[in-house]
C-alpha cells in the first residue's frame, strides 16, 4: 500500500515545487504593478482627485490667463459669461438660503430609479441607485444675458452656491458616484432656477413583517428631508412638471415584483422642530416560485422519501432506520439553510410552520417504524409461545388449503420473501406439526398481518394527512390578513 502511494506522493511534491518555481519565475501582473493595491476605494479616490486636478488646469478660465491674447478668440463667448458669473457670485453667501426671512424656499424633488438590488430580509434593508433631482429658485442668481439662457456649472463654482442639505431619513449608508468625475449636475437658469442632480446609491432601512414569509408582500419607503432647515425655511414638494418617480416599473428584482408605488408629502417632527419631508412608498410582492423551487419542493420530496420506508419490509432494520434518520437530517439541513437568510427574531414565519410540518412528518415516519417493529416483535414472541404448544392436526390441513387458494397468507409469503422464510423455518422447527402447517398457522399469519397493518395504514394515512396539511397551510396563509403597514401609503 505504502509502496504504491509513494510515487504519487513524490509526483505531487515535484508538481508543487515546479509550480512554486514558475510562480517566482514568471512575474504575475500583481507583482509588476507600480503600487501595491491598498484598497479599491482608496485607489479610486486617489484617481478621482488626480482627474479633478487635471480638469482644473484645462478649464477655459485657467487657459485664458495662460495663453497668448491672440489665441483667445473664443473668449468673446466665455468672457461675458464669466463676467456674469463673477457678478452673480459677488457678495453671494452660500450659507444663507434664498429668500431668508421670507416664505420657505420650495424645492421640487424627483428621481429616476436605476436599480434596486439586494433586498435583504436579514438586515431589513434594500439598496437603490438613483438620480436625484432637486430644483429651486434662488432670486440672487437670476441673470439677464443675451448670449446664454442657462449656465451649466461644474467644479469650484458649483461649490459656491447654496444647495439644500437634503438627506435620506431612513438610510443606513449612502454614497455619491464619483467615476469618472462627480456624477453631479448643476444648471442655472436666467430666472434664478437652479437644477441640481446627483447620482446616489443608498442602502435604506425597510421594516419587514415576515409573518407570512414567503407568501408575503413588503412595503418599503424612501424618505427625504432637510437636515437643518425646518419647514418654515425649506418646503419639499414632488415635482409636477413630470412623473416625480421614474423607472420604478422597470426595476427587476430576483425575489420580488413591485406592485405599486406612491409619493407623499408631509411634515415630520424631530426633536429639533418640524421638518418638511417627502416619502416614496413601494410595495413588493415576493415571487413565491423562487421559494417553491428552493425550499417547498425539496421539503415535499423529503417527506415523500420518508414514506418509502412503509414499503420496505419491517425486518429490514438498517434500511428503514437509515432512511428515517437520513430524511430527518435532510430536513434539519433544509431548515438551517432557510434560517440563515432570515432574521433570527421571535416572529414565527410561514416557512417555519411549513418546515416544522415536514419535520413532524419525517419524524413521524421514523416513529411509525418503531411502532411497526415493536408490534411485530411482540406478536412474534406471542406466536413463538403459541407455536410451541401442540397444534391440532386438522387445523393445519384447513389452513394449508387456504394457502393454496392464494389468501393473504400466500400474499405475505410473496411479499416478504427471505425474512419470512427464515421466520417460518424457526417456527417450523419449534412447532410439533410439519412446516407447511406452521407457515399458514393463524398465529403465524397474525405476525405479518399485524405488523404490516401499521405500515399498510401508514401508506395512506401519511400522504392524506400531508395533503391535508398542505391544503390547510395554503388556505390559512393565503387568507391571513397581511400585516401590512398600510399607513405608510395613507397617513403622513
Ligand atoms: C433684463 O434686460 C432687459 C433689457 O435689457 C430689462 O428690461 C430687464 O429689466 C432686465 N432684467 C433684469 C432682471 O435685470
Ligand atoms: C407642513 O407644515 C407647514 C407649516 O406648518 C404647512 O404649511 C404645510 O402645509 C404642512 N404640510 C403638510 C403636507 O401637511
């Protein structure tokens, strides 16, 4: 044995050595890189800074002062606009909201949803990428120009005007996209209207009710508001010039389909005052088919598999116990697999009930065998005891005839094969009569009839009960009132 495995071991060692040498000899792209990767996010941010720096060097305003006057022909366009901007921002304070002291500044909000991914039950959150648009009128920025009616702003100037401190009330973590430059748009109209658009990805909290999981629907929200300006300073509205929330119907989710969404406007009271806020609510229906394939169907198959035991002879102890225990363990695995993706709270979910039902059935099949086997052993002992007593010769003849007619006696003989033959041999040896008498002795028949009775009844009782469980389960959970947060759609 050792001499056989030695060459294989040597070959493995050699292979390892060769692979080590080749790894050292042929430089991998990682090894030739100029800088060790310290982290992807760091890398991106460094890169982004470098780009921004480069941009600043090549902006028209920077070029204007660097280049010769003769090549500045284009400045007949940039010149007036630049003067205009300088005029606009002269004495402008970005710290003060437009029209301070007067009525609140109205901010029109709308967004285009690009994707919703990772709806997580375990963390009760979802991740959404969107382009958020806000527009408001800043009278200080109204201008009068014959050359331009709209000024798109970028870079440092964009940082110099007032923008609302909008935040997402229920977010856990959000970020703005910065590749290749800040995904941001700022447009100034002649009437002082400012359009501000950013692309953000937000992971927002969504309180889920999982009582009906996976036959449930979930309602999630996205709430926007100002962090620092109370509703006497800033008032949010959904935009009216077009659909305030776009792209919601195009969202593709693996486990859900979005059935409806709504937009609401309201005031929220925080400990620092009353704030104007906006809420977008959407309702998602879980795609049951996903769980049908992943959980329910395997569960049903395991239960059906446990019924195979009823068709195996009760004398085959290792076969039936092995089958029983394997199915119980498989159920255990299925249950832990499902629970790994769900929050571990005390709420009893619909899937827990179903899995527990399957578990009980699989466990019941194992217990049924214990019962069948025990009854068989009990009757066998009784039979052996009875068989040792003298048997009337005419009785043997009578039952011998019955066997010939193909009664349950011969049926059993055909079905149970070897083990029955062995039992018959024992009985024959013990009995005072001949072997043919013993084989169809009433007590002998009782052994098999009694034992298989448990199995025979289990064969129909278990499937019927399981079918009943399924029907009751789906009816109950289908009609169970959804623990819906309906108030999210109405009251605000
Ligand atoms: C803009 O210019 C026109 C004509 O030059 C003038 O009538 C108007 O009052 C100006 N508007 C503002 C806001 O300065
Ligand atoms: C929010 O409060 C402000 C100030 O009290 C009020 O003018 C406004 O109508 C309220 N908005 C809603 C939607 O109730």
